[in-house]
């Protein structure tokens, strides 16, 4: 319990700053604090233990429906893992691997209008995603540029 409290004191400020920046106000402050202590910090301890046992790069995946909070959970875990455990963390999202708007428009014209919409099966650049994981797995890079999808311009 002492480690949980130490972690809480270490990450609380950045956690609350993140919630404010992202305008996550749906729950009371007490609920957010409780979630940090009872859900996110224990989850980060579990992840850290897995990482220490494996002693190499750890890949974690979060799966859930669109809009369920996967990106938010990943960002909160990153805050805890970086600030308390001093772990290097890289968060990527399947959203960052959408085909370009130009490619999706072309697919929509040639195949079906739904291809213009993000999230439809076939709208992710699977080759880009596979290449990314291959580079990461075999560490054939010193620096790597990560794709970043911009929802405001749909590209």
C-alpha cells in the first residue's frame, strides 16, 4: 500500500493536469482520484512487473470499441510509467495507421462510399503497421518517425 501511495503522490499532479487539458470532466474529482488509486496505478504496477520479468521491450495492446477511452487509458498509464517507474514509453494508436484521405477517397470511388469513412475495415494501412512493428521488434533503427493521424483534417 505504501508503494501505491508513493506512486499516487508522484503522479497526481500530472494526472490531474492531463484530465484538465483533455477536458475530462464527466466524473467528479473524487471519482478521478479513486480511479487513479484503484485502477490505473495497480495496472501500471502490473505492467512494470511484466516488463521487469521479460527484461526486454514490452508490447501492450488495448482493445475496445471506438470512443471507449483506449487513448485516454494509454495516456494515463504513460504518465505513471514514465513519472514513477522511469520507464521509456511509446504510445501508438491504430488511428495513426489510417490510409491517407486521398487513398480512402479513391477506394470510395472505386469500391464503396464507406471507404471514405475512418474505421471501416480496409481503411487502415496494414503494410505501414506491419513495417512499424517489424522495425520495433528487430530494433533496426536509431530514430523512427511515427505516423500521427489528425482527426481535424481527416488525414
